[in-house]
C-alpha cells in the first residue's frame, strides 16, 4: 500500500509533464485497478506497530530528556558555526546554513528557562563549539534545538510511561511540553522527561513571529 | 465511522485526488476543441465520479457519495449529448467546492464525520442543479445573456447560502482550548497512532481552504500574463487596431480567468470575469456600444482585475464593491442611456480610490510575477537558491583546496626537516672517524652489495637512501642499520607522495577555476531569469492614460522609452502601483486642460512619458509630463489637515519632498479623482518596500519629472563586508557613499541633551567624523566629494551600539551613507572587501527592520547579515536612536577585535594555541615563521604575538630583532612560547623585547592568562 501511495498516481495532475502526453482515458484503467487495491487494503490495517514510539535521548544540564523521533528531521552531531541575530531573545542563538536552507538555532535550556519565566542574561560564546542539536520543522521554517549531548534511540511501549507529568523535576515545565515521564528510568533513579518537541517548535515560531513584529 | 489517523489520511488523500480529477475533467470538457473530445472528457469524469462515490460509500460518507453519484450521472448525460455547442454542467464546479470544504472539515476533525442538516440541504440543492445537466440544449449565457452556467451567477449572499453547511455536529469549537500547545499535542498524539478522544475542535468551514497553494500560485502567475495580454488587446481595440481579433481574444481570456478563478476557490474573482466576458460578448453582438465609450469601462475593468489579484494574493475575496462595480459597469455599458454612461463611469472611478486593496508586504508565499513564460516564480527561487548553494560549495571547495595546499606545504616543510635529521644520522654513521663499520666515504662510495635497489633518480630522499644502503654493513646488519634503511625509505616514499599530492593539487586548482567560471555563468543566467522588461507594464499604462484622459476632459498622449530595461519581476510588480499612480497624477494633475494649455502657449494635447535606464546596478524609472508643474506655493501652504505640515510652513520649510508626506497635496482643491494627498504618500511607501527611492527630479511650468531609483534585483547585490565586534556583516554598496579604514571619531554630546538622565541611557552616542581624508573608495552613487563640504564634520554612530553588540573600544573604521542632502557615518571595526553576493530573505519569523537579508560567505560558508544601512541612516537622521529593545535579553558578545598573532612552524602548536585563544574570545591570526609574521604585520598590526623561537626561514629571535628596529611595532606585546629552556635564550629574547617567556608544554589557562595580561597592556593604536 505504501509503495502504491508513493508511486505515480495515474490521475494525479502532472504539471512537470513527466508522464508524457498519455491521455486520461488510457490512465483510467490503471487508476481503477489501484483503487480496488486500496479499498481492499484499507480494511486490514495493522495498527500495532504505530503504537510503539521511538524516542531519542538527549541531555541538558545533566538531566535526561527524550523527544519523539518522528518529530525530528535530523540529529545534528556537529552544529555549524552560527551567526547571532541582533535584537533577539536570549534563547535564540542565531542561524546557520544547512545545505540550501537557513536554520534557526535555539538554546533549548534557555528556552525551557524562559518558558518557566526565568529569563536570564547569557553570553553565547561565538568561538566555542555549539555542540549538538535536534532539527525540527519544515524547509523554510527549520529550527535546531541545541542540547548538550545526544544519546541513543529508545523504543518503549506507551504503557510503561506515566503521563501525569507530576514529577517534581518537571513541575517547572509547562505541562503541554511534557509528553511522558519515565519514572526511575535514569541510572540515579530520576525520571526521564519526554518533551513534546512539536509543541515547543510551534510555540517557538509563534514567539518569534510576535517578537519580529516589535523589532 | 472511526478510522485510525493513517487510514483517514489516506482516505482524504484519495478523495482530494479524485475531486481534482473531477474538476479538471469538467474544465477540460468545457474547453474541449470538438464534440468528440468533450464527450470523452465527460465520460472520464463520470468514471472518476463513480469511483469517488464508491470510495465515499466504503467510508460511510453519505453526502459525499450522493453528490459524487449525482456528478457521475450528470457527466454521463452530458457525455451522450452530441450538440456541437459547449454544454456546461450547472453546479459541477460548485459540487467540488462543497466537497473540498467537507474534506477540509474532516481533516480538521480527524474523523469521517457527517455533515449537518444544512449540509444535507446544500447537497440537495446541488444534486437538483446537477440534475439539469443534459436537459439544456444551449448554454443560457450564450443564448440570451440572462442565465449563467455556474451558480456564481447568483448573488453572493444567495450563493453562500447555497453552499453553506453546518459543521456544528462535528464538535463545538473551543477557542480557549485551541492553543498552540493543544494543536501540537494533537499532532503528537496523532503521530503515535493513539485514538483521538472525543471530537476535536472543528473550524468554521469558511476558514478552511484545502486547495493547494501551488494551484493558487499557478493561477495567479497565469492570470498575471493573461491580464497583460488583455491590456494589449484593450489598447489595440480602443486604438482602432485589430478590432476584429481583439474582442474574441478578450472574451477568451475572460472566459479562462472565469473558469480558473472559480476552480481554485476565488468565486468573486470569477464573477468579475463573468461581467467582463458578458460585456465583450455584448460588444461583439449587433448594436454594440461605440468603441470610444468603451475606453474608460474596459480600462477600469483592468483595474478591477488588479484589485482581485491583490486580494487573491492575500488569499482573500475582493471587496464586494469590486464585484458590484463590475456589474454596474457592465449594465452601464450595455444600457441605452448614453448620457448616463460617462458621468456614472467617472463616479465609479472616483469611488474606486477608496477601494484599492493594499498589497500585502508579506505575500503569503504567492508570487505571480512569472509573466512571459509558464514557470512558477517559486521554482525559479529554488533554482536560484540551489545555484547559490553551488556557489557556496565552490567557496568551501576552494577553502578545502587551500587547506590541503597548506597541509602540503607543511608536509614539505616536515619532510625537509626529516631529510635534514636523517642525513645527520646517516652522515654520522658513515663518517670515517665515527663509523663503527669502518666503511669509507658517505656519498659516492662503493655500490651497495647484494640486492640493494638501484636508484637512477636523484633527490634528497633518494640520495639519503642510497647513502644509507652504502653505509650499511650487510655482513653485520644490526637493528639500527635496518631502522636506518627503513627511515630512509620512508623519507623517499614521502617525497614521492608529496610530489603526487602537488600534482593533484595543481589539477584540483584548475578544476576549481573552471567550475568557478561555470557557476558564475549559471548565477548570471539564474539572475536573468528573474528579470522582466519594463515593456510588460506599457500596455497597462497606456490603457490607463487612454481611459483616464477623456474622463477628466483632457487630451494626452503616452509614450515609453527604455522599455527593454529589465528589472527583477518582484520589483517590477512592486513598482506597478507606484507607476500607475504617478501616471494617473500626471494626467489628472499635471496636464492642463486644452484651454489652459492653449493659453499657456502649449499644444492642446499634453504628453505623459515613462523613461527607464540603468545607473550602476540600479534601475531608474522616470515619469514625466509637460504639464503645469508642482505648485510649490500650494504645497507649502495647503494641507488636507496635517498639523505637522502647518508647523513646517511656520518654520518656513519649503521642501519639495514633502509632497510624499501623508495628506500633503499641491492641489488647492481635492477632487473626486485625485488630490487628497494620499496617493503620493502611498507611492513612496511602495517604492521603499522594494528598497527604492523617489524624488521630484524637475518641476516647472513646462512639466514635472518624478524619478524612482531601485535596485535592479534584490537577490544579487554588490556588498561590502563590515566587521563589528568579531562578527562579519555586509552592507549593500549602492547605499554607501564612501568607506574609510581609519577615521577620527570623537563623541559629541548635543548641548540640548541633558546628561545623566535615565532616558539618556537608552540613547546612542553621537560621534563626529572630522573631515576624513583618503576614502578607500567612492561608490558610484553619484555623491559629491566627501571632504569638500564637511568642515563641521559628519555625524556618526557606532553600528555596534545600534545593533546591541558590545565592543571593547570605539570603532575606528567607517562607512558614510548619503540620504538626500544629508550624510551620516556608521562606525565599524573594519571595512572588508567588496563582493557580489546573493541575498536571501530571513524567514518571516526572524525579520528585523534593520536587516535586509542574509548572504552566505564563500570563504567559510557562514552567514553574514546584510544590513539595511539606508534604513539605519534614516532612523538615525530622524532621531530614532534608542538602544536595542529588551537589552537584558540581548546576548552580549565579548570579542577582542585586534588579533593575536600566533607564529609557530608546528601546525599542531598553531592549532592548539589558536583554539585556546579563540575560545577565550580573542581574534587570532596565524603565521608559520617570521617571514609570514612580518608580511601579516605589514597589513595589520596585532596587539600580541605568541612566538616560537625555532622556525625555518626567519626564527623568533630574528623576528624580535626586526621588530625592535621598527618603531611601529613598539606597542606590540610578545609572548615567547618555546621548547628551548635555558636562561641564556630567555635573556636574549627578553633583551630583544619579549614580554613573557613560556615553555612548552604550557597549560591553556596559563597561556590565556598571559595573553590576556599582555593584551590589556599593549599600546594599541
């Protein structure tokens, strides 16, 4: 089915002309055949795999976090040199080029502090290595969340996680940004916080848009 | 029916495709060239609709299934009709609009939800309309002009009612809950495959638009071309040229716009096209309105279309008054009352001024500026970006080549040292006096015994190897002998590899050069693809003059010169409205009535012209007339109510540029068509939006010339690099009058400004540039000599301070920006080279007023912000000089500007010291020996030198000696970093001027502490 979804659709508008000049009538039988297959396949969807999320571990200030892998585009193990942007909130480190796109670099630690209401001054060291970052978003609106270190990918069923977000370590965070907590999963008995990176990403863009209006 | 998100997603995707296919099929059928093709298209659409019905049934979406089945039935009937005339299916396109809305609602709801009662009613009405298909033998519009083939023929309210359905049953919208976090949470939950709990909030149907943005973009791009073509046909028709062919062509274009606009979700746009099409059809029919009466009406329709385009760019419907006006124009033009026509048309035109929709400064990603070819501007943008990336990669490649070249040199240097040391060892073992083997001379001795290799080439390494073989006593080979031979072999191998590396580097350099030339050509081509000639605007301006002049009782001719002058399509589009307004003003205000012109000794027919030409990388467009000129007296004595101007008048300020102020007019009486003073203010705003400037170049009783100057393109710009607080910025060269490497800038506190107030803390320090001499370069912006009339000095401000960047000392370099008669200095740490750079806009959420975009530096692939120095200068001149907002949140950067020079022949040491010092915030420069250090210091003076002593060519002691003899190096502090321990050596270095003596290995902390101390004590000037 997925293979079909990715293949060229016989009736899909073809502005590039890659399908040549084949008229629609000749494409129709193929489409109908595909449609039959799709209708037949829709009733036998296997949902079990989708219920096991994959998360990527990362560290900020010694604390362990996780983020859903499907919310990220890439894990950047070496963030390129970034350029600060004047008139910016502290947590906005700047931007850097990545292939053909511009990426907004956000210091996740300072962002979480800010969301908590603890805005503070900070000197970004332009000469030091930026470290590692999680790339989120779409081309043209890419955001890299800088973290101290990126770890391994973990796969765990949802049932093992507490969704109450009541751990004292994470009370300071807005609950909308905390997806799950793994109690006692840390080696020192502490929890691992699963952050909702998509939520953070959406809010970062909103905050920046508001900010941009004023500067 | 509850479906998992992935299944729902697929269902919705399928239905979206099918709806598009139906839409396309119906449109294809309507535009089919003959009856056979049309029937075939309807037959295909019937099968697609039937497929949709079956799919919807499978998902229990009853209304969609019913409607799709009705479309299938209607298209099936239409496919059987053999009439040669087009047979539109009433309601077919509207059915697809309904389906898209339903689809969008389901997408938002996250479930296949049923529509409400109103939805059922709407479906009922649509099915009823569709049932008429095949029962009509002729299209209503073509037969009597009363009916129309779409539901869009209904009044807007009726039509909305027809298509409205209630989505309340899908779940009440809770605005408070619909926060960003909730939205994100929904996404997150959905992505993990968890079932949705309850019905998520649903949006109002009218808020939803799932027609792909790409389709709208293509429509607007196509319509842009269509409207230009339409303008040409109107001009030809009104001018009596090609009447026979013009009207059908106009009708064809209108019909096309009508269908396309409705398809992509702009029904009111479509309605305007409907009235225009009807009007043209009426003109074609017997008893049409005379051509001269049509001039104003047709011209006005172009403006109405423009308004629709502007609205569509903002994803809006045009003002309802636009549609009403189109209808009224149609009715007036086809009415029998000749007298009413002219007066009503003028009244409509006058009222139009208040209805012009502002063009959004953020075009929501829709850029229809793709006339002349069917290429979407977005794709051109992509091409341009990718070409830019190629250029950046080329820069990175060149850098990599440079680094490899440097490594090759290091290798050569290391090899040389190795050769030297090896030769010493070999010589030591072969010296007759010290040779324990007792073998004779070191070179040219006896041939090696046994199977020793025979080298025929000669090089230091091979000679060494030969010596080693000769020296070895093969009767009594020891481990040391073996090691010696092996060492010599390594040296020889290194030589061979080094030579191969050099050859490869030469080849690589050639390839880079070739690639550089190719990329430059591609860049040029990509840039040219974005350009469009000014002549694209000519027909529109001509139509404007032709309809406007009679309406105000004047006789005016229009001409355009330099029409092949090219400008970026985006800029051309941005200048369309300003040029329209200037031409309009010229006709209404500038040109006198025939009587007045005769009295003034001028020809009765006035002249309005547009002229375009290049100045450097800018385009200049002049709009002129031979009218009465701007009434300066009226300008300074009359305002439509602006108190500021009255105040200015009291101060006897008579500046023609004030005509661009909001509410300022030269007209003694504001009329219906113009004179409110709003137009020119808007013109200046629009021109500034495309980074241009406008001025009155001439005005007299013989006429007026407005001059617009704008960059030819916003995507490629010549810029000069500026270093501020360790960060590299860029500034467009066009805005810069001159640059200076060194200036004398003294702080100045205006006497009117009381010091030590809290408010003062937010003000920028003002400096004075005292007649700087020897500018590095003057730009070709036409500025006069800088030093000739600046006896009082030029006011200047620190860009670092303006941008919120902390720097240790007052910057000593400057650029000077000219703004009209004013000039202002902007202080920086260093002015860099000029280069041609490609500009990319900042993402919308990062936009800053003072930053025009970003460029990618070829040398290191990093981003440089392109400063809008013109705006910065304007703000400073206007007194908007407050410190950056929210200063506490502004990251402060402590960067030492002047460099620390690291001189060491070991690349390892250079890198280690470089990294340590850069991390500590120092700017660094590197040299491999004393010669390179002196070369560097010839161009730039370091504050501190970290110096090795043992180096090839010129060692540390020799460098210190050379520096001691040169007074300009007196202030430079030197920290020796060497492995040569010994008081004699240290004493020698200190006597020659070394300030510190560090032994390798040295801890990073100690090194940084010493450099920091020396840096602070240096006598830097």
